[in-house]
C-alpha cells in the first residue's frame, strides 16, 4: 500500500472525527490563557490537515508538521481549495527543528501515543520546549490507559462503507500499555472489483505521571490535565477516553 492510498483512506475513516471540537477547544484555551487571536500555532502530526485548516480559518498563523509527504500533499491541496495559507513541513517530531518563538504547539488525535519509546518522548518534549516562546503552550492528547485496556485491547472493529470497508483488530503487546493495531482495508475500484491492503500501527499508552515528569524535565513550569475536551473541568476519575495535557513554558 502507498501512503497516497492511506491518506485517502484515512480521511474516509475519520469522517466522523470531532475535528470541530478539537479546533474550538484550542481556540477557547488560547483565549482563556490571554494569547493573541493571531497566535502562531504548530500542529505536530497534522496528518491531512483537518485541524490545521480549521485553526487557520480562526485567524491563527498555522504550520502543519508531519513525517509523511503524502499526507502533507493531501493537506496542502485541501488548504488551496479552502484558500487558507498554511505552511506544511515534513519532519519527524523527534527531530523537530527550525522553529522559535511559537505561541502554541498542539498534537491531537493520539499522535503522541505513536511515540512508543520513553526516550523519544523526552526528546520530542525538549524540541517542543525549544520551539516555544516564553509562556507558550504545548497542548496534546493521549489515550486514557484504562480506556485502552478495557475498550481497545482484544477488540475488533469493522465498518462497511460505500467504497471502503475495514476490519480493525487491536491487541496488546508484550509491554504494558502497548497497542498493536492490525487494519485490513478493502477499497472499491469499480463496480465489481476491490483491492485489499493491510496496515499495522503500534502505539504506547503511558500513565499521565510519566508525561508530567518528562515535561518537567524538559523545563515546562506549569502542567494541567483534563479529559474529553473539557478544559474547564478537573480531570475526571471515571469514564475517561482521551486525556489532554496543557504545558506552559
């Protein structure tokens, strides 16, 4: 399978993703923190650009960063269609460089869970810290560990669409918190033919305390937690799906 295929399939599979909610939540946090309405935003792991484009429409100066040129190509075409001026940069977050005095860095849709090594998370946090201005924000989300254990591991998910069908099987790895996602896609090419391709994705879910420790080690001075798009509420102890972290430089 080529990344061009996966970029197309990714958007089909993510049609119901709460992109509007991510963008609106980011705007609220920026406003509540007293950051400029024309803030510079670095979207790490931006994928096909759905959140970056929404934030650009709010008036922010947005740069999308991803390690897939094919994903960025799709994102760029969308931005052109929407007449939004966004910079697209192909870089690995673990080697982020060339950015300074950024107001806000974001990384959503469990992108951080794809960094499976603790040492690589620490490296990423160091690069983000160096990219931000004083009092700049780093906002990201991760899978909740209880949710991952109870609702993802050893579960199978499937969806039959008009032109794309998928089967998604999630298994646990040898290490606690490791998620192995095996995905099989069937894409219709004409009325009588489908092509099949497969993907395996690996993620790691760490306790929030580890992220907090690594953020502090990187130099972040204030760290806040909330879950499920509710920054005004304290971190709930029940029914968490997605945990969010705000770190201030």
